[in-house]
C-alpha cells in the first residue's frame, strides 16, 4: 500500500484491516487510552469498560503500579532467556505459589493461556504414561493443537482434524459421564474450566468438582482446572478451586495474571514437579523480565488493596442492580466474571449499550447471554449505570 504523506494520519480501522488477517470480528472501535475502567477511542469518545479487554484488565487499564514496575524493569534489563536465573522471576514465582492452593508449589511460566494448557496436557501425559483426555462440551481451552483438541466445537476442529489428538467430550456438570469415560483406562487428564465463560457463564454444583477429584484419584488421572478466566482473584478467591474445596493436580493461569502484559503459568504439585527433567518443557520468552515485573506488581496490589473481597462486593452490586431490570432472565457466575441472560439475543443489546450509552460489554457462545468481566477496581456506581442503560435498551426493543 502507498505510504501516507508525512504528518498525516491514516484511519486506524482501515489500516489494520488492510494489513492483518481477518481473524477477529471487531467493532468499529480503535482504543488509544485507558484509565481504570474507562477507555477512550481514537475520536476521543469515552466508554465504561465492563469487558476488561476480554478478562485481562484485572486492575483496570494502565494501572500505575504495574506501569511503573515495567518501566523500572525495562530500564534495568529488558530481557534475557531462561538460560539464566532472574531475581524478578524468582520473586514473581514465590508470590504466585504463596497465593496458589496448598500443594501447588511449582510453576512453569509461558506467554498465554493456550500455552499454559498445552504444558498442562503434556505434563499430564508424561506423568501418567497415558494419552487420552476428557474435556467438556462447551469448553474453550485455546487454539494451538493440544489445547484446540480439548476445545469444543466442529467449527474450531474441522480444518485441522487430521492433526488433533483424540479427545472424549462429555456434558459439563455430569460426573456420571466422566466416570463412564474413565473406564477406558487410558485417560491422562480431565480438563475443565470451573466456569464455562464462552458457553454463557455456566457453573456446576460444588459436589460435581469434588466428584471429579475422587474419580481422577481412583483412576490415576490428572485433574486440570483451566483458570485462565476464573483465576487470580477474579471470582473472589485466588483460585476457583477454593470455592469448592478441591485441589486440582494442575491449574493454568493467564489473562488477569499480568494485568495486561502477555503471560501464562501452569501450577503443579511437588509430586508432578519431581517427574520433570531438564528439557522436558521450554520457551524463549516465558518468564521474561517484563512479564515477571508485571506479575509481581499485579499480585502485590491484588493482596495489599484487598481486591479479592472487592470482586465479591462488585458482584453483589451488579446482581442487586440488574435483578430489577425487566427482561433479565438469569445472572450467573462469581465475582467479576458474570453472565447476564436476557429474553432475547444479546449481541444487538451489546451493540446498543456500546454505541448509545458508552458501555462496553461482551457476548458469548450462548446467544442470549451478555458477559461482564470488569476490573476489580471498577467503581461501584458502574452497576447502576449499566442497569439504567440496559433497561432503556431492552424497553426500546
């Protein structure tokens, strides 16, 4: 394409469309700045962001403490690979395992949730000597080969079916189906999202997760919780597993973990860690200094500002405000990971909230369900603002 004349600006929407693969469905919105739960687009328009950059902006946009930590680390040492030790990596690792459920004392650092799930699935196969995987209908675990195989949906699988490892899918929330699938004897792992976000914020009773733990123990199978969305305090506990009294063998984290900086982590027990040999896993950029500085600052602020209890307070505020809105059928989820089911398709409602009221929310694979994934630092009055706007949009038809 022709270079722009010096001093002129290209339309960012047109430029991005002309130079990137069309893999994402995006609104006509180019964001240029953010502060806490507010973002501004390239025209100067202000929006309340209750989508959180797709469940990433745990501390709000450009949180000063994280920004300063990155700035300081960049000035000291921008990057060196895992060929050497790193003080900031050591400190981030110590903070993470301190917050993790008891017994998950080791971490493998990577760059995304998909990579974290790949590592977990590989470790489960290596530890058990088995190859099979049980995953849930409605699940989303990522788009690399191993994670994609555990993601539900023919539209995801069809172009790549020839290279995908075989996965047995069962209904989410039905432990009997898992028990039956485990009878094959060759199941390395049961992997699930404790709350199925993409499927419309579906959640099972605590007894279901407890039954999975017992079944996996009985069959020598690893239990993996994909907490890429539920983890790092978003549901009011650092790990969702704390809500249901279950400790998985492996937990995967990403999204909120770096408050906006790409990072992923796989937490494992000492027993699993003892089976890992040098060279079994690897990544050039995983555990890089900038990401570790962001993680350390994120976890420090999460604890010192008591943001996990605040996630529950925000949940209460949203539930109280939205319960009074006509045409809201159900409110699901925990903390700052909520699904709002309507009596109609959610997508046109999300568009109207954005375009007419300056409120950014998400949709899901369940057509009537809006998703809220706001920062834990979101002002409490955001709940009332959303309820007022949602009521107006729904009344307008």
